[in-house]
């Protein structure tokens, strides 16, 4: 069974568009690796978390801000498709 | 417990963008009525379905095409928030 990613976002902070953007990026890059991406409005102000099944891989409050999409993909890749290359953006990180 | 909507789309047909658009429309209009919207790539070619929990409210193949977003919202409203007005677009249907 492929994993489901949940993006829980604070709608009052206006983060639906950001969450939908990230969902599309993840569903494009990991098209064959995911069951789907759930966009979930949070009832907790300021929350923005990304979970792969029950495993939280990103939390805005813990991180003190947002990550660039490249870094989000690396976090997700490390869990759902560890051997997968993310292309030239990925290689830049290793330089 | 609020319901989760699942939009299952055929990625090979290029319907991710359409599904993500509809997810954002539904999460905006039904912000307080939904648990979330799951974007789910389908392994079945040409599939585009919208389900509220287990209840299928739209199937492209059965319908013979897509509905306009206003009509999608009416289908969803009738299940998740029957008393909710969808504004002037909704009234037009009753004229």
C-alpha cells in the first residue's frame, strides 16, 4: 500500500494555496509512489504540518518557518522513495 | 466527524490541475464543513470521480463529461451542508 501524505494547513493564515501548490508538486514528482495527498484545514491557528501516514516530516512551528519546495521533496523522498533522484536540484544540495 | 472528499483523477489524462483546482474551490466554499480533500491519482485510465466518504457523487464516465464547478458544489452541498446557500450562482439555477 502506497502512503498518503497529509498537509494540514491553517486556513485563517491563507495557506490553502500554498498547501495545494505543494500537493501538486508532490503528486507530480512522486506520481507513482503515493496513494494521494490530503489537504486538511487545521483548527489550530498557525499550523502547517506535512505527515506521511502518521510520520510528521515537517512542522512550521518547530522549523520556525517554511521550507523551499526542493527541501520538502527531499524530506518526502527520503521516506517514500529513498533511492529516487530529484534531478539537478537534488545534486546541488550535495555539492 | 466532518466528511472527507476524495477526488480520484487520471494523471495520464492530465487531470491533476483540474482536481487541485476543484479541491481548492471546495475547501474555500465548504471550509467549515469538511475534514479535508484527498487528491488521489487513479490507476484506471480516464477515471475522474468525486466521493464524499464512500458515496460517489460524480463520475465522469457515467456523466459523459465534466460538470461546471457550480454544479459540483451543488452536488457536494446537498450532502455535506444541505441548508447552505451557494450565493447568486445557486439562485440562478432556481430561476
